[in-house]
C-alpha cells in the first residue's frame, strides 16, 4: 500500500520492515525504527505540519512510484524477453 499511496502523492510513515524499493526514508516518506506509537505520531506531525516537507516528499513519492507503473514494468519485461530470446 505504500507504493499506491506514493502514486497518489501521499507520503507514508511506516516501519523499517517496508523495503527500500517501496519507501526511501527521508525521500519518499519516513521509516520509524521503533514500535512506540509516539514515534510514529511524531513523524506524522513532522509530515503534516511542515508544508515544505510534505511538498518535497509528496513529489518524490509520485516520481518514485512511476517506476512501478504496470505499463513501465511490462516494457521492462518485454525488453528482457527480447534480450534473452536472441541468444
């Protein structure tokens, strides 16, 4: 759901269990290395109440999510198939 949120311009606040491919800490959202809900709340506040943060992370999230667009992924598969079928 992190990539879907990013595709819509919503940066995520998630645990460190989320892979780097889905959420780049400090670039497309925030990762919280804790189970303490107060740490999550603090990161959410950092995101919500800092308009510059919100804008920067939101734009980066949208750009990052484009790599996972189904059309782009299909093109990559076709390129691989063409490359390896010529052997």
